[in-house]
C-alpha cells in the first residue's frame, strides 16, 4: 500500500478532514491532498508528525518510500531493521538521522 493511501485511511479513521489535519500540522488541505494522492513525498519530519497525530504504527510509514530516505535506508542496511526496534528506539534513531543530515 502506498504511503498516501495509508495516511488517508488513518485520517478518515480519526474522523479528520484534510483541512483539519492540515491545520494541525501547520499546512493546507491542498498539501494533505497531494500527499494522499501520492503526488508529493513525505519527509521524515512530516511522517513523524503524521504518526503522532493519526496514531499510525511507525512501521507503516517508515517501511514505505519517504522523501530523502536514502540515508535512513543506508543506516538500517548497516545496523539492522527498524521494525525490530521499539517505537521509542525508532524515534531516537530517526532523530539521530535528522541531526546527521543537517548541513554543517
């Protein structure tokens, strides 16, 4: 299942409109629409917000194609599968990856 379909499923499950979800995330309904129609990628930061707001299991978004995920994939290819870690451990690693990706 594509990431946009997962997000739409959980948005509807939470009885949220695209507008309401966009507002909660600091974006527009059009932004959410583009993601749900798979016309726009999802950054790791956006994925983490969606996971928190929509209560999506981490592995559903982190096991799909996320924009700029090459660094994350390389990390896990070397050190192991993220799905085997607890949610707390996954979040710590994602924060670490975000820090490492920032330009110095």
